[in-house]
């Protein structure tokens, strides 16, 4: 079910998910966020070979793609050799989309193994101060 919500990601636990991306296509993981201050983090690897990765922000589903904000530009990752980790801080509610791009690969489909996590900020209220 897409897009994912923060609650669904919190229920992922420690398990990894798998995304199959055919050659010459891309896969997306949209995450709908309603509260600010959260941190969305990811870990992923690909098999076989590399994959390109990007993160874009969309204010709402109605926002045209050319008005989306690129938070992490498309970058080719050697995720078949090392695990890629990253995070983005939620500054505005909206849809944060992780893009796994395999359009450069004409013949080889890829599998992306990923894990997502969401952290809420710890707000100190001073209550344990004597």
C-alpha cells in the first residue's frame, strides 16, 4: 500500500523490505508525513550492481512534479558493494519520496533491500530537574 505513513514505517520493526526494479525503470517509495521535526532515515543495498538514488519533497499529491523540491539529487550508489545510509529531516508536512532509479541499466533488473525508520525529536521538558 503506497504511500506509506509514519505509523506504518514505525511498525516495520527491524525487518528489511525488498523492491524489484526492472531494467530501464525506477521504483519509488512515497512517505506521507503530517508532523514536522521527524527524521526519516534509510539503509539500502542493491543486487546486482549499482542503483541511482534521490529524495524529493512534494507539498501535496496535487503539486506538479516540476514544483517538487529535490532534497537529495540523483546520485549513482555502489550499493552492491556497500550499504548506503542516509536521513532527511522533515521541515514541512507533505510527501517525501525515495526514488531508486535503474533507467541507466538497459538489461539488468535490480533488487533493492531497504529498511526505513522514523524518529521523533526528544523534547526535554525539565521534569526530572530537582
